[in-house]
């Protein structure tokens, strides 16, 4: 009778928004998988990209299960978030143990994907402005106003502070009276 102990494990990961909710289907997030190879205190020297895992793409809130990996300390480095999301924590570190799946609760002998490592992204809003003119209706017997056509060429400047010193964007309405979304 021979016994061959496991020497590899897997990790399970899922993307969620900042409230823990699912991310819309079709949104893609890019990661690089790195393994800790030293403990010098110099972050660049301590980690190496794992061959075959230069780029991992997660789509929406799908659960991703890695291939078998040698035991050790790993991290996922988020390289890009999908449009409408902002990276909160670019690096997520975890431990791969022999014969186990690593999820949110750490390594487990279970092969379940129901407790994945959760990586959050902050949801970002969008802004689109529509500009229409309003004019007094001179033909009305009382004070009445009528809406005009959409106004094109109106420039808006968006600021991130109340003092209007930190400009975020400058947008201009098109013929439809709408600006592009920012």
C-alpha cells in the first residue's frame, strides 16, 4: 500500500462590489498572480509572477477556481478594474495548503466553491447633463413658461470640492442637449 500525499492546492476567488453585492455580468477585472519567494522586506524582490498566471480575467461575479498550485504564500494583484468600478485594495494575500482549497475562511479540505476569497471594488457613479432653455410664453394670458429646444455647446466644469478649485472634468453639451457620460 502506497500513500502519496498532496503537494498542491487551489484558490477560489470572486469579485463583489463595495456593498458585497454581485458585479454586473460582462464587467472584466484583470489580476496577476504572484508567489512569495523571499522575505527581504523589499516588496518587489519578495514576489514573482507565477508562470501561466500573468493575467487572470474575472468576468462579473463569477467564481474563479485556480489550477493546482504548489503550497506557499500567494497574492492576487489587481491590474485593472472594469469601467464603473474603482480598485479598493490592489493586493490580496492568501496561503495555499496541500490538498486544500483556499477561500475566504482560509484553506479547507472541502472542494466547495461556496466560500471564495472576496475581492471588492468600489462602485463609481456616472454623470450626464442635459441642458434645455426655458422661456416666458409671451402669448399666454398669465405667467407661463415653455421649454425650448435642447441647447448645444453649453460647457460645464465639474469640481470635486466645494470651493471649486479641484477640477475633475469639463464637458460640453451636444446637439441633443446632452453631454457625454463621465
